[in-house]
C-alpha cells in the first residue's frame, strides 16, 4: 500500500453498525431522513441548473464549502448524505456527471471522510472521488477516472483506479 492510500484511509472515520444487516439498512441512524431528503432535493436542483452562481449558493446552504469562481458541470453530484464534508477551493472545475463521495456503506460499518479539491483543480466528466481524498491545487483528474488516492498539486491522473500520467503518455496524445 502506498503512502497516499494510507493517508486517505487514516482520514476516514469508521462507524460500526448493529445487527447482521449491511450498514445501508441503518442509514437513518447515521443521518436524519429529513436532512437527507432536503439535501437530495437541493442536489437534484444543482445537477440540472445551468447557473454556476446558483449552484454554488445552493451547495453552500447544505454545508459544502465552495470557493469563489468554482464551476459545477451539469449532472455533477456532491455527496447526498454528507455534503458538509466537501471543500472545493477557488476556481476549481467539477466536470459533467462527476461524483464526489464522502461516505461508503459497507457490510458491518459505514465510513465517512472529508474530500478537499484544491484551487484551480479540474475534475473531469464522469470521474468519481472517494472519501478522504485530497486533490491538490492545479491537479487534473481525467474523465471517467476513479480517484482512490490523493492527487498531488499539479499532477494529472487517469484511469480506474486513477494513476499519475507520465509526461511521455501526455506527449503522445
């Protein structure tokens, strides 16, 4: 396991659940159903609304930390259960249909972790960011990538799971 993976997992909070069912069966003990319903409605509006200013305003209302000049692509989806664990710094771009997850429901526990997207970072269309991940300033995540590790500032990652792109592979495209 690399240092990046260890750091992400060290930032994850583990919450055990009772009984023999999977942890999603107990979601109402983790978060208020009314709160989740309101957050879901707000996120639904954010996903379909083309106004970048309105998207950021609405997301701030449900606890997302949104810097100035952040661009949210259509259909992008912040975490519905824990949007308050998301920080997107100034002038970052969240691409079309990208997903930012701050939770993982597993068999005997659920996990939560903050996600931080640095200043001027770019998250490509359809990318998925897992809980506890930090995307550095100026970093780029290619479309349809699964980000399971931190992305250092200025680095470009791609793939499932996302890995650093070499300068040779960038030159050949």
